[in-house]
C-alpha cells in the first residue's frame, strides 16, 4: 500500500518496512522523503556514519523562523517472539487494535505526523513545524545526535521539541537518562586440570561484576531520590554475561554488558565510575555502548502549557524509560514527551495501537498546525 494521508494506511506502510534496530533503513527514509517532496515539503536525508541508515529532517514553513520539532524514531526492536499470531511486519486490524511491530513504539506517532503533513503544508504555518525522524533509538539513541549536530544548518533554533513516545497523549516533563558499558577480559586457554598454566577470563570479570552489584545496592540504599520516577532512585544492572567454551577448558574470553539509568540531575556515566575503576584494577577493557542524558522540563515552560492545550491533558512529572528528548534539551531545545499508546505494549508480541489513539494523535498534530498558522 502506498503512503497515504489516512493515518492507518500510513501506519500499514511504515510497519511493512522491517527497520529493526541496527539494520539498514534507507528504503523507508527515501520513501518518506519522496512522500514529503511530493507535497512540496523541504526535507534532508542525513546519512549516518554507518552508511546504511539515515535520519530525516523536514520543514513545513519558513526554516529561518523558530518553530517546533516533531521527533520520532523509525527503528523497532526485533520481533522473534513465538507468541506473534501473524507476521509482525504486516499490520493487521483486530477490532480497534492495529497490531504490528512498532505500531505503538513508535511508528504510530510517525504515521500520525506524516499523514498530517499534506494538510500542515496547506496551512502554510507562520511558525514552522519540523519533522525529525531518527534511527537506532532502541540502541541508545545512536542516530539522533548526528541530526541534532546538523540542525543549526537546517533551521533557526527551535522553540521546542515534542517526542512522540507512547504516553497516552499525556505530556511528560521528565525521564531518566541511560549509559551502557561493555566489559571484556582476556585470558589464556588451557585444560581445566592445570589452572596454573592458564588465565581464567571469567574469574577476571568477577571483581568488576561485584563492583557493579555493590554500586546498584548503594544507589538503591542511599542514592539521590526523585519521587516522580519508579523506582525513585538511579539504578544499575548487569544485563548480559558471556564467556567460556566448555567446562573443562579455561575460558580465554569473557564479556559483560552493564547499564545505568539516572534520575534527572545525574549524569548517567558517572554512575558507572566504580565499575570502570574496578575494571582498570583488573585489566579488564571497557567500551561505552551508548549514553543519553535525563530530561527535566520545568512545569512552567511554555512548551508544557502548549502541549497541555494541544493534547487536552495536564502534564505529568516523569516516566522511567528514556528518549531522545534529553539530547534535544542538552542542545538547548526545550523538549517534552507526548505520543499515542501505552509503553506497556512496547517490545512485546502482539504490540498494538488502537485506531482511536492513532486518530487522536493525528488530530493533535493538526491542532498544532492550526496554532502555528494562526
């Protein structure tokens, strides 16, 4: 089905592109660019350093005037769960549910924006509306920093950014930040009967993992608190551990991945400092996988009032998941989260967005356009 200004048809097309995180997305990005160009909307395809995936930035209105950014990611998590009842990359309708990978997180928001784009263009808004689509958000917001770095060449400093992650269209003022770290240890292989002739790579990791566990416990027991979040403290966890070939072989290699999630006011990477110190003592290599800052928008910010009016809901304090909103704020652009659906449906089999949710978001985007054209 070709792109359409009918939101559910647009969502059908978007879900049909298997833009799994870490994989190419150029076919979708170029299709979106062609759709926008066909409606006279200026856009730029911004290929990332990977070469096979890109961000997209489009402007409706005068780019030299301050405006609003509608930000969403087009990558989705894998869909290998056996509980899917049909092809997860073919949108299907069941009553009012639109089911497919990414329908809720967050191609539903992107579909609402793109379906509204032709009408927004006809409004010729005096305050421009920008569409910012990014890649590899699910890998720690890896794509959007390249776009943010280019934005001074693309538009005047924006008045604000609306990130359309699923919040039930309730504006959200804050979220946690995140940092992810990989640990790698190297040993010397040998027969397990002669440990004196080898070096166990897994054993080398253990003091570092113990430091991670201790830091996690310290953050929960005595770290800073912010009751807007659940849990109200910064957290740290060991997510993966791998190493060894067989029980009777001294493991030559081992690695682990650790993440920290930081409440507002805390730099996520600092939470992993005790882990890095332990790794240096044990000669374990470290590699940053990703990081993005927390979001903390003042409740008195004009963007909060605008989104309360557009959505019909009063802003709430915080969510514990992360988004690119913190990166926009770090770049000096006020940011807020507001999108259709429920985050509890994300990253699960039979992920869905309801038809009323999709249409309500579409109407919210059009309302923003009318406000910008007034």
